[in-house]
């Protein structure tokens, strides 16, 4: 805290209040633009991610033939639909300043539950409902523990992760194939797009989830409260906002999204297995951060998380196309990118005066 | 103008005729914290359309009183009425819903959201189930223009200086139609122009009938803005006054003057004369830190107690911290026993035999979950290095000796420190530093917020230590205390040293005058 500036009385000529920005020239203009909306500085981070995506993709198109085909780009959505949904749930949680380490395990739980219930002859719509409800319930319990008992989200969701993973094994150790009609139909059929391209139903669903999330975050009181909590939880409480309900709510959303991601994953892979999705929660966190959302909360866009997933997908695709590179290079690249983005956030955060 | 009212007697409330019925009346508020009464039978009345200053030094109970009003702390006795009806708020949200808004020094808004969002958050206009952003912005614009504030409602709150953020917080209060606005030290980090802007807005709200409770330690500002004031000291009501009828010297006296309870005079030898040519234990020349304390000279000789007197924010704590290396000086140099020393970190100071008891007892000293014994031995053990543990029996003996010497209660080395009263915690911290046998002891408000008995014991101890040759720098908000136990007094005002008096020349009136003078030339 700074000590007050006490000037000698003779200097106390009332000055006009300081203008918000005083930088001259084009830099000032850019700065003012960045600050002109609540999402201005977040928009900047998302733009950086978008540029990165374009650069990566462009580099791939030049380096490898066939990389530039539109379907390669669409396949990023198809192959990562489950991760997009996961990242959306994670975005809600991280915007409040929390974290959800359970989502990868909940994905596995979703696949195992779906596969074993279908095997037992349950109707597919009921199975879907049960899986989604289970995810939401787990999230609700974790949210209650985090808010009600004032526990660290890290520990609570770590416990949730072990719990979900354990339940998977309790249900079935070995992998269970999925042969249900609805699941296989959704897996095989695609939405035809102009130019002979296509998207899977899963990818379309993931995009719908992103759109709904963006609406909720920006157009509802719940969404604005999510941002307010991330900005300052104590202030949000002093302003009389529904802090408790909202904090529990984001974990319900994350649990629900994880279960939905699990369903998409079971459609994608047509099996349920306890060891599916190991480390997936970390991919989701990486995508959210690369997408410009600040880990301490309050700043970020759900669209950024979508782009973050696509960046991760592009890196994976690039290394697959090369063929000569070990797949561990994906991890190395993602690691470096994460670091770069966190540094970038620190720098832009400082510039826009909202660094913590 | 009438002569200064005697500060020992609470002013008769009837002496200030009420302009109308009070909107807020707090009566007989008492809050008991472990070991000390934070508030003892305090009353406060706020009338519509007045700016009421709440005055008092650190630990006087201002913040506690505000927290009792706004539902943060429960009170043990007393009543709060709002608009004539008794209320008991249990959360800040309750108080806010009833029309009491608070603007804190550290703005309680969300820096990551826009000005508009911060004004309407939680009460956004909605259309067809979704937030109507255009209507939100219209409403924010209307409130801002009512207050004649030129702030872009679309800008992010965090991009503005604190002053503007505070004005936005006030705009939010206006938007929720607050009847009572509490401003808790809003001006501490504002410059003159920003204060003028804030006061303009405060006056316009007052003229609309809002009751404003204003807390500040800048006398000049209080005299500029307030209509009436309530003065607290040591958790007790000193009195309620009309600002225009209370001369500044009387206010300062009311805030830091005579203790209500009588303390026995200390058996104190006459100040030891400083021998000509003696090397001071600590000599600071031009010691200062930009923005915190102007360069000042201080000399502390062996066996002398030097008091630092001044109001809160005058720089007394800042100067002490520089002498310990807790903050880094930006000017001046320090000599310890005649040798130049660069006090970059507390470690340097400790190695030279300097010890520092911080005013922030909770934040910088007490390890509540350790026992009394461990807390006492902490600094000595740190000094020995962790590889050379203090033998158990020697440790027990030292702890027992200090518990007895300082009369720590309960006299149980195994008690957890957090279960002790404030005064006893302070004694334990004092014991911690005394064990390291410092040659210069810096005490920053060692008697703040502790009961009278413990206060007297600490004062006696300081006198005794000085008698044994230790040098002491003693910072206190209570002038009488400083005058009673110090050999010389350094007077600070507005971040600079204004006088260096020998105790024999210093009188209460003289020092009060020095402290208040800066605030009277306007």
C-alpha cells in the first residue's frame, strides 16, 4: 500500500481528476480500445491465440502438402470435441479463481458408466441422462465442500479425481465395447458441409455448448457474478451477490461438462474404460490458459478456450503429419506455449492495470 | 469561541441540538474482544444531510464501530436504530439492503469489470431473461452525470486510479439509493485534486439528504468537510461536537490526550544527561524514504528513551521501520555505535543488536498456534541457528524467568499464544526480543489496544530497561504516555520531523500545539 501523497497546502489547487488514459499516439489509441469494453483486455489475449492458431496452421500448410485442406481444420473440431466441452466447464471454474482436477476422471467415469449400462441393456437416452446427472452431482458435492467448508478447490477436486477414477475400476477394470445403435449411429454419421467437408455430431454439439456458455457468461446475472467472484470474491460478497450459489454452480457446470465430454469420448472411441482420459484435465487447463483466461480468475473468454483447444489440436496434427517426430514433442511444445502465455498474461495484465 | 471543552468528560449530547430525528442512532455499543473491550458503551448519531466525522487514533475503535454498524461484527450490548426502528444486521448485505453503503479505503468493487457493471452488479436491468446491456449503461450514465462525474461507463474499473474507483463506489451507493454512506478513510491515498473531487460529490450527496459518516485522520480534511464529529479514544466515547465549535488543539487533545483512568506516576529517575562527546548508539542523519517520511535526523544514546509523537500517518511508524531496515531508506545514513551501517534488511539490524516490536502485532509477530514458550524462544533460536537448539532446561528457565518478570497471564509456558489477551501477547513478544539482549529496542505502539494494567507494566519495564542501559525508541499514539516515559521527544507531522524536544522542555500543550499547527494554517 502506498502512503498518501500529502503536498504542502499551498500546492493544493484543485486539479481535474486524472483521465483514465493519458498515452499519446497510436499506442494510446490501441490502449483505449483494449480498455473500451469489459472484455477488451481478454479480447486481446484471445486475438493473440487466434493469430497463433493461424500461424501454426499456415506453417503446417506450407510445410506439409495436404495440411491446408479445409477438412484438416474441421477435423480439429471433430477430434477434440470432448476436450472443447471439458475446457468450457473448466473456463467457468477458472474464471471464479478455482480449478477442477476431477474432469479427466469424470470423463473416464462417463465412458465406463455409459458402456456398462448399455451392456446391461438400459435404453440409450436413460443412460445419457444418468451419466450427465452423475457428473453434475459430483460437481455439486465438490462445490458444496469448496464453498460450504471453505476448502481449497485444488484438494477437493483432487479428491474428486481419485473418487471418480476409483468408481470406474469398481464398475469395470477392463475396457467395455459399446455396440448400442444410437451411440454407433452418432459416431458414424456426420453433418455434411459445402465443399465435401463434414463435421461430426459431437463437434456440432461442442460448438453449441460453447455458444450457450458464452451467452450464460455474458448475458446472465449468474455469468456476471462468475466474473465478479474472479475479480474479487470479498467485494462480490460485500456487493450482496450470490457468491455461494455461483461458486457451487460453476462446479456443477464443470461436472456436467465433464460427463458430457465423457459421452462424446465414448462416441468417439466406442468403448468405456477406466483408464480413458488420464491427464485430460491438464489438457483442458492448458487450453483454457492458452485461450487467454487468467488462472487467478476474472478475466477470459470461453471462445478463447475453444481456440486454445484448437491450438493444442493443431500442434498434435503437425507432429502427426511430420511422422518423424516423437509424439512427446507435443508435450514439449505445449509446455513452452503455456509458459509463454502465462508470461504474456502477466505483461498485458500489468499494462491494463488489473494485475493482481 | 468557548474555551476548549475538557476532554476528560464526555460532551453532553444535549449540547448539540439535533437538526431532526437521527437516521442512525447507535446507543451503548459494547464489543468485547478477548482480553480487551474494543468498544465500551459508545454512542453515535447520524442525521440526514450531515457529514459526520468519526475521529480517533489507531485502536480507538473507529473501524470496530463501523463494522458494528455495517453488520460485519456482532456487538455484545447496545442498540442500533435505522430510521427509528431497531435493526440488527448480521451481514454486510443486510446493512446494504437497508440502505447503509460503505466505501472502504481499499475499494470493494471488482477491478476486472466495467464501471457500468460495478454500478449495477446484482441489480442489472433485464429484458427477456437476459441482461440489458444498453439499459445498464444508461442507468450508469445517469448516476454518473447526477454526480457530475466524467467517467466512461464502458471502461474497465481497474484501469482507473483509486480515486476514480472510489467515486464509482459512491455512484453505486447512489444507484442503490443509500440513506447512509460510510466513507472509511477514503482519502488516504488520494492527492489534493482527487480529494477536492471527492468532497464535491460528498457535498452534493449531503445536500440530497444522505447521512455521511466520514473517517479520516487528516484534520484539515475533517474540518473542511464535516458538520459534526464524534471522537473516540481507547474504545470509549470522548464526545460529540459541532466541528465549527471545536478548535483543532482541543480535537487533538481529545484524540490523544489525557487517559480517562488514572495511571500511577512512574517512579522515574531524572533523564540521564548525555555526556558531551558520547557516541550515540544509533545516529541517523537525513534518514528518509520517498513518499513515506521526509529525511530526518534522530539520535538515540545509551540508556535513553526517545519518543516519536505524531498523529496516525505522520510518519512515526515509517521512521521506525527505516531504523530496523524493515523498509529500505531512499536517503540518509545510519551509524550504530559510531560505525556506518547500511540497514538493508532486518537481519542487518538484528546483527547490530537492534530489535523491533511491530505495531502490527497480529501480522508481524504473533505465531498464534505455537505455545508461549516457543514464541518466546523464537528469535533467540533463530539467532543461534537452527542447528544449535536451545537446551530444553535452559529454555524452560529463560521462559519462566520472563513470564514472571513480565507477569504474563496465564503463567503457563504451554498455553497457545492465540488464547492470550492482546496485552499478554504483547508481553510475550517483548520477552522474545528481550531474550536476544538487544542494545536498541524499537517499540512501535507497544501499548495499543491492551488494557490499562498491562500498559502500565510495559511502561514500567521500558523505564527499567533504560535504567539498565538499553536504548529505546518508543512510538505511541498516546501523548501522555510518551511524555511520561521518554527522555526526549521527536515530533512528527505530515511525514516530516518538526521538532526534537528534551523531556524537561516538553509539555502536553506544547506538543499538541506542534502536532496540530500544520493543520491550522489554511
